[in-house]
C-alpha cells in the first residue's frame, strides 16, 4: 500500500484538470534549503501554520512534561521531542507537535517511525491531522497517534492492537499505552487541559 495525498486535498482551489501534473516535485534536499516553516507531502510543499496560540502551546507543554516524567520514572529508553522533522521518504517530511522515539534522540531529524505522535488540532490543520496525517502515520507503522482538540477538550487515541488496523478510543479519563521496551505510559485527559 502506498500513501497518496491528492493535490486537491492540500490545495482545495486547484482544478483537478491536468494542472496538478505541472506542480513541481521537491525532495528533502530542496526542503532543507527553504526558509520558513514547511512540510513536504509527496514532493509538494505545504506551508505550516503561523506559530501556535497560547492554548496549543500550553497543551503541548503539558503533554511533553507528562510523557517525559513517565519516561524517566519508568526508566524507559525513549525520548520525548517537540516539533521535530520526521523524514518519512525522500519527498515527504512532516513536523508533528510531539513525538516519542525509542532509543537515543536523533542527531538531526527523526528517520524511523515514532512510537507515539501527538497532534494538537487547530482550525487550519484539523482536516489534515484527522485524515492525511492519520493515514500517513498508520501506513508508516507509528505505534500510536494522539489527536488533541483544544476547542472541544477531547482526546482521541489511535493505536495498534493484534490486528494491523488502528483501534480508536476517546480518552475521557486515562489510557495506558505500551511504548519502547514494552513500558507503559499513561495518557490522562486531565493532564493535557490544566
């Protein structure tokens, strides 16, 4: 199975005539020379939203703090990282809000599927996070995907069980999650929205 994002999804105003055939196809080498904040989706540059607002930052800080505290407490061989590029392929780079990687932190970018990715929704990224990124993360073997909605104060957890598909749970209290070395981390709803 190959992950594919329609140019129409990323560029809703783009006519689906032959125009998308003429979009340039960029690679990670191109991406690394750009100014500003971008993601790269199958060779198509996607501008990142402006700096997140206070609520988004607070939730991200709370999540990083809680995950990092548990990683240290359980002596888990994992690292919790904030807004770091994950080079998925030569023409795809994403920058999730929070990532948990097994082992040592990368020298530069993440280059293998993380154990956990968390995205904090905003009005400009919600559809991309709920659909395209969810599908990409699933296809690439990410262990768990956490979607946090500041507006509704809801949390969705997608994780693998014995089947290859993800199981979706609403987190209303707490959910345990197995990560690196089989260690259990607890995702608590209340911890994110303090």
